[in-house]
């Protein structure tokens, strides 16, 4: 298992710059996603491989609908 943790931060437009999404593979061989909303309780979810793939595909689809600035 790689020793990698990714952090993504919110946007200025949504005023969520202090919020972060943490992503890594956990010891149960799942994708662990934690959302830390600055000043609020954190939430997390663990996804198995097939669910993570579906999330990946949906994110790619939704990103394709975004307009370039």
C-alpha cells in the first residue's frame, strides 16, 4: 500500500478555502474520503473499488459540463 495522502481545498468563490477533502487508501483496502469543514464536525466515507470507479466516472462527467472561465 503506497504511503500517500492527497488533500484538496475548497474554492475562494464558495468561501470554502479552509475546508479540505482528504483521500487515501486505508488498511481495509478501501478509498477513504474525509471532509473537514473548518469549524464544523468532519465527515468521512470509505468506498470499495467498484464504488470508487463509479464516483471517478461521475466526477469526470460532471467536470466535462463545467464551463471554462
